[in-house]
C-alpha cells in the first residue's frame, strides 16, 4: 500500500587496511560495519553516492575484493568477495547495484583479515558464465586457506590450508605466470618476507621467499609490466616499497635457492636471480624472481600499494605504469617509472598536514587513472582527481574532490531542521556531530552530503536537539550539556549549497556580532569562536614552525560544492556558546520546546534522585525546575508539538506525562507538573521502554519497548474516569499492543493521516528492520501494516532513532497519478544514517 526508495546513505569505511577496492566497473566496494557498501564516484560532476548496502555478514567486514580476470583486462567485474570478523567469506554476484550472495565459505576459526581471488580460463582461454576460480583467504587463526570453484558451479571447496605457525599472513595476492595459466600466490606477513607459491597438481608449493623488508609486510599486489614481465609491489612497516620482477627464463637443471652476490666480467655487483620452474601440459617453464627497485618516500608505516589498472587506447594497452601507495604519514604517493633513467619517481604526493587524524590504511586508483582514493583511521574517504587535459596531467595538478562519508561508530540520535526540514543532524559514539544537507544545482540531480561537522568532541555523543535552525544542543558521555550557534561562514555556505535565502535567516541577528567560525584550542574540548578580527590578526602574524599547537585553525570557506574531509575537520565547526551543568552522570537524552524556550534533559541513573528530568531556560541558561518521576534512566523525552506536554519513557518500564502550567494559574507550581504516569500495575510494558513519539495533532502518543510491543495512548474516550487513586488520570491505552516480533527500539508518527483516518507510525527494531503501520481510533484493535522495508535497504543492527520530516515531503503531479512523498530518516548502531522517500500516494489523498 506504500512504497519506499533510498534517498541517501551516509556510511564510513571500516578502519582496516583491505576494506575498500575500486573495480574496473567504476564501483568502489567497501566494508561499512557489517555491510558491504557499493559507491560510485561521479568525478565528472564532482559528486557521488552510495548505491546500495549488501547485508549478509554477522560481524565487521574486514576485507573486500572484486574478482578480476588477468585474461580479460577490459572486462567489468560481476563478482565480489568479502571477509569478516564472523570468520566467514561471502561471494556476491550481480550487476549495477543488484548483488546477491551465491556462496558462503566457513572454515576459518577466527576473523578473516585479507583475501584475493582470480578467475582461471579454460582450455580455450575463455571464461564461462560461472568461471573456475581460486580464492585465498588469511585469518587471525594463523592459516591461509585456498579455495577452488569449478567451471559452472557456485560452491567452493577447500583445496589447501597453509599454516603460518605462530605468525600471520597480512595480505595475499594472485596472478597468472606469464605465458601460462599457472597461478602464483604471494603471501606477506609478520615474518618480514614475501613467500611465493605455485600450483603443483592440486596443491600449492612454496618455491621462493623474497627477502629485503625489515618489518611486517602489510600489502602486496601483482601487475603486468610493459615488457610482459610480472611485477610484484610490496610495502612494509619499514617505510619502504619494493618492486620485484618475475620474468621467464630458459629451463635449467638446477634452481638457485636464495639470493647471492655475483661479480660479472665488467665488475658490476648485482643480485643473482632466484629461479624456479613450473609444469603445465607436459611442458616446463622457468622463471626468475629479482628485486627491481626500492622506493623510499614515506616516513611512516606503509599500509597499501595499488597498481593502476591497465588503460587501453585504440585497442592497445598504455605502456605507462603507475603505482599508488598509502601510509600512516597521512599521504599518498603516485609513483611512475622514468623511461629515460629507469628509476621510479614520486610524481604526485597528496594528503594532509597536521590535523587530529591518524594516517591512511589503504588506497585505490580509478580505472581511468585520473582519480585516487584513500581511506583512513576515521573511516573517511579522501578523493583527489586530475584534470583530463594532458597538460594538467603531466604537470601533476591534482585537486580534492567531493566524496561520501559518515560516522564510524554507532549513530545514537538524529533530528531534522525544525524550521522546514532543510537538513538532518546526527550524533554518534565516534564523538562527532554531523550535518547532512542536499546539494542543489541547476541542471543536476540533487544529492545529499555532509556539509558541516559542528562538533568534534572528546566523549562519545548520545543525543541532540535543535533550538531553531541555527542552534544546537548536544549531550555526551559527560555530565554537561553543550549549546552551539551556527557561525556566519556556515550560514552563507548553507544558503549557497542548499538554495536557502541566508540573508533572510540572518536578519534576526546583526552580521557583525556573528563569529566567522570556530576552532578547538590545543588540549581543549570547547569550540572557540573565531571573529573577523581574529582572522586578520592571524593572517598578519608569522607562525614559527616550532609553534606546534596554534589555537586558530579555522579558515573561512566560500563553498560551491560540499567540503572535503579535511575542511570538515578544520573549517566547519560551530562555536560553543553555553555549558549547562547539573546532572550527576552521563547525559542520555535531550529534547527542546517547540518555541525554543526550554530544554529538557536526563542522564544515566540507577536511583530516583539521579533520574530527575531537568528543565533549562534558554534565555538565562539556568535550571528552572526538576521533574521527578522515574527510578532508572530516562531513555527518551518528547515535547508535544504545541509544547503543552512533556513525555518521558524510562528503563524502569514506565512512562510519565507532564503538563504545562496554564497561564494565570495561582501558586508557585513548576512550569510542568505530572498529570499521568504508569506503574507496575498499570504499565502494559514488561521491559525497557526505548522510544516514544507524539502524533502530529498531539492527540495521542506511542511507546515502543524491548518487550516487542508498540502501544498508542491517549485520553479516555468514555465519560467515565479512572479510579481516583489511579496514576493514569484521564489517560489509557487506546490500542491493543502491536507485537513486532523483535525489540522495538524506535517509533515516530508521520505528519499526515491516511484516507481511512489512520495514523501512520514508523517502527524500528533491534535487528534493524523498519515497519510502517497504520492505526485508527475507530479500529483500535486492528493494526494495518503498510510496509516492511526490504532487507536490502534496511539496517542490520539496532535502529536507534526514526524521524519523519514533519512538513511537505514533496508532490509531483503527472497526468496519471500524483505522487505524495514523505521523507523518513533513520540511524542505527550499524554506523549509518539513511533517508528514505516513502511514497504514500495509495494511502493518502494528494
């Protein structure tokens, strides 16, 4: 009766070295919590979006790889492999954004940390619809397992398990030896050497170890050189990259088992080649492995190396070879071979200097070689692109580009802009507050992006609320509420990107009084306001290199596109204007009065005195009253839309309703006094109540509980009343409990009613499922399920909050049927924030 589509997905890359891979099909696959995200960077338009999330793993995804075929170098990938902390490997197959799991491999006894796969051509050097495949996986259980799939079959069989003793293989790589279809496997790990294995019958045998690295080998990858030889790039924590060459030789009777120094006739000292032989179809092939080059340029551990995919022009392969490396020194280097000298040179170096981030875990090159992508400790992507003109490419003019991003820990709370729903704000256990908004451009499709990071904190964030469009209140795992005001630079950029008339918004304030931006002083937790005078002083002052901790990082931006990760961290903070002290433990929930006059907050509590709800006056920023009703943590607060009621739900399995004091009421009563509540006898919930919400007309409110029940409450319909001693007063349960068969963790009412006068509720569960139900007052016992979100677009961990955008979601008229859309935002413990377009045309009259 209703349909849903995904409007926006905000998700970060997992913080592991092998969690992202850019395929020749143009799609970046990356692990995001338990899911595999498919992201297509649109470098031509300066935009991009996460297309879909693949759900199947039960724990964090550590490694992702498209299966590439060395024989069909122009072919787009259709299969993807992912490994997880749940000890399993999943093979996915599909096209565009539709991928389904076709095989699940179980055999490791611990987390899978790296993998690689390769197709095997048949006798005609062609690939069948389901081609033969070899898959190598490495795990914390100190084994490397080799799996094989036969032609035309989906299932893999375990071919061999290679023990690493007390050590670990940190990366694996496949390729086919030149001139044959014999696969070669390279392993790099904590033994500081690279092991080479080749196939001998049904087993793989070690033929050589490549020595040279002096610390753990973190990454390795094969490529075909311009002369047809095989090149292997390896990187290590010793800060060096080594390139090895494996080239065909005539078969010899003896094999050299290690490197040695050979003095030739011309007194040139060089390493003697390591040779090994393989057999295929009765023929013997000999190969020599030697060190080609050592690349020095990084000054910290190197976690990833990646060869540029082959570029074809007029049917011919480009002879230019490029290698990209990523390091914990926060930089990526693009290396190219100088044809004249034969030396590898660092042609391009990109990254960030300073800041509060750690380094990069991995890197990728786009299929056309014009974009490079890195991912780092904070889960963010760093994308640089080169202009397509030859001049710009030769001169190395690379510039940062817009990319996707998101929280890298559980997202705890979200809220819409209260003055029209122009943006969505979110807070997370990753200690950040992020603002998501649409990027509106004439002639282009509107896409959502993170355009500001108002708060980067030192504590895990738990809750937030808005006091108007440009004032934020947030709570974290500290005893303090913090209030932030949007700076002038943000308001200007927000208007520019989102098509909002910023001047109208700022008429209420004097431009001169607004700070330009904010920065975080050294060793501080508060965002300090930066004014125009501070910027002029800063620009005139010469900063000595020894001043390692300058207080002013902010530089005003005039954005025509969403900011990069570096700008988000440094230039989009909001200045902190107030701290509210009064709670005894960590802040857990917060809500604001619709008029912006009051803030209600509560903290974690195990006793009645700590479970009190504190009301704050936003004019004086003082406590005005304390509301006591619960004995354990208040889990959520909600003001009614007219501000007359404040609803609270708690871990003690009860709810309480406070009513605003009427004007002219005598006495010194508090602003709000309790009017109804539940106790052990009257509460219909038997477990923690996680969430509550008001209907758009404030006639009813709903509660959602761990006991799997959702209940709608309201004032009694009959003339009778509850017994005078009843704590419910004039309130009662108006619906029968709705059992959603899982812990109900989030609930919210839509802003419209259906054709049958039913209210629509969105309900989220602990497993990540999202439902939309209809409930009508004239049919209190009949819940009608309008929609269950497909598993492909749902969350796969607890839904923390659901928020309908409470204003017109948009109507598009056509000659056949007008479309009525509402936007529903969700956040989850799976690290993602999502916005859905819900088409309710069939249940609501336009």
